[in-house]
C-alpha cells in the first residue's frame, strides 16, 4: 500500500518526553495501549484538552476522537464537571468514611437506570469486573466463567484468557503471570455463535457461574451482536442457573442512560460500569438486583472493599457529568450527529470504491479496512492493520487524534460541533485518499 507521507507534524517535545518516560515506566507508559506500538512514531504527550480538542507538548492541536478512551462524553474540561470537581476539592479529597455525594450519585443513577437496584462504587472498570465475577461465583456457588473471544474486560486475572483451538475451549492465559489453573476456570467461545454457547453449557453442566459479555464488544473492533443472540444468552443462563453479566464499562451511559441493556431490551443479572460514570475521574461501579447485591460484604459473604471507593471528588465529577446526560434530547442529538458524520465518510469511501467500512452504534465508531460485515474477533483480518497504520499517521498530520490501534473504537462527544465534524471529515477524506492512492 501507498506509504507516500505528507510532512510530519513536529513531534520533538513529545519524543523527548517519551525518551525520559522510558527511563521511568515499562515501555515508557502507564498503560500499554498508549504506546504507539502498531502505528508510526512514538506517543504524543498531551498537555491540555478543551471541548473536542487536545494540544500536545509541541503545540499541535487535534480534534480528539479518543476522548480518554470513552469517559469524556461531554468533551474535555466540561465546565459543569469542572465546577463539581472544584467544589468537592474545597472540602477535602478523601475521608475513608461515607459522604452524601455517594448517595447523590447513586440516587441519580438508580432512579434513572432501572436495570439495577443497588450499586457499589469502585475505582476502575477492571475492579468493577473483578468484583462482578466474584459476586457471580459467590452467588451461584460455581466457579466457571464463560467469556467471548474478542471481548476485553480489563486486566482481571481470570479474564486475561484467550481462546484455544476448539469451538469450546478452556482458555489459555493471554498474559504471563496468570496461573493456568485460573484460565481453566474460564471457558472461551466465539461471539455471535449460539451453538458454541449451547456446547459450553452441555460440556460444563451446572458448573458455569456466569456468562460475561461486553454490552457491545468494542475493544477489538466494534462487534455488534445480533439482538437475537443477546436474548439467547439471557435465556440459556436462566435455564441453567447461571448469571448474565453485562460489562458496560464502555457502553454504559453511552448508548443511552441505561446502556446496551436498554438497547437490547434485556435485563442482565449484574452490570459493570466505568469510564463515563466518573466524568474523567477514576471510578467504576457494579450493580444488580437488591437480592444479588445483598451478597456483597458487609451485608453478605462476598468480600470487596476499597480505600478510595466512592471518592468524593470522583463522585462529584460523576454527578456533574451524568446530570447533563439526563437533559431531554441529549442522546438523540449525540447519536444523530454521529450517524451523520459516519454516513458521510462511508458514502465518500463507497463512491471511490475503497475497501473501508465504518461500524457504528450510538456515538461509537470503528474504522475498518474491510468490505465484510464483522461480528467476531476471528473475522478481523490482521493484515488490514497496515492500512490503519498509514491512515493514523495521515490523520495526526491533519489534526485528528484517534487511538493508536486499528482495533480500537472512536468516540464522538457532545463537544464535537458540526463545524469541527466537517473539518474532521475533510481530513479523513484526504487521509483515505492517501491510504488507497
Ligand atoms: N471492561 C471494558 C468493556 C473496557 O472497555 C475496559 C477498559 O477499556 C475495562 C473493562 C477496564 O476498565 P479500566 O481500564 O477502567 O480498568
């Protein structure tokens, strides 16, 4: 493919910062996805964000479609969220004792999201998922978890497991340091495949504590599942005395206030949240019926705790953010704006006959260099990522920031105005022309 480059933006300061960071952090980063492993150059160090823009250390300005990997549904430095954070900080940062702010955020969520009755706040999505898994095991008194190939649920030991070679397989660990015995408690199967789910329940009869699935799998491409498949998961878990866990760390409060559960019109047993719920501060949460949540300590025997859980500054940020999402028309506007943006790009690519497809739902999108409909991890052609690599560089050079991996989704926020989406489209068209030249 064409590798003729336009002149690169200046990256001198970012490169120097990265050299320094490599002396401090493994690989120079504090989370691997930030490293530019599969794209050109080294990570851009971001200095500030405002609305839909970010500025890097070299003063380059970008329209940002990464949005901190999802939390910033209102864009950077939203004035109301910021005001909430500042107000909370005035009173101190952490007490390790309950505050009214925890009640306020819980009330805001539970009175507007009928998919759960009780909630527990934690500090990250990973923690939420890890706790949900423990809760499912404690509640069902079973050990095995069924997960799908291509779903990411944070760096929870028992979920850092990838598919083996059969239809229904015990997982193989996907990270060093995860004991094989943990992986043996995780069954990994392909997405959107009812037969594989049935086979798993036959093979591990009365052993499966829960099925966990991302609300919409959005960590390995955007693998939108058939509604029928999701309802099938609800039914088969019920029939077998297993729980259904929806990991809505990305989709929660993004597809709508009740997330993918409402989109699919399904009632999962446990739902995990993160990202948006904290307005950019470190927050996660999990929720379920009062009956299931009654198993969590100190009410029940499933232990789960956290020094900074329900942190007042983070709770306040969450209140500032979620209260704005409840304004009438908020989601309708965000969704229609995203739909218009995506369909214009798709139309451009189609007119030129480019093998380029945008998968989209809500305000999520995934740029894929393919002409196929993709619903499973196995259907993604790894060699197509070479196109993404060029595309990514050309986008950066034209002031568009997206995650540095072709497997990652992009996010449109309420702060992306029509004018900015128009200029982003132009940059995307030009970048596509260069990729396919
Ligand atoms: N679950 C899903 C669906 C995610 O997308 C992520 C993170 O991207 C996590 C869990 C882990 O969340 P965190 O990175 O906050 O630990």
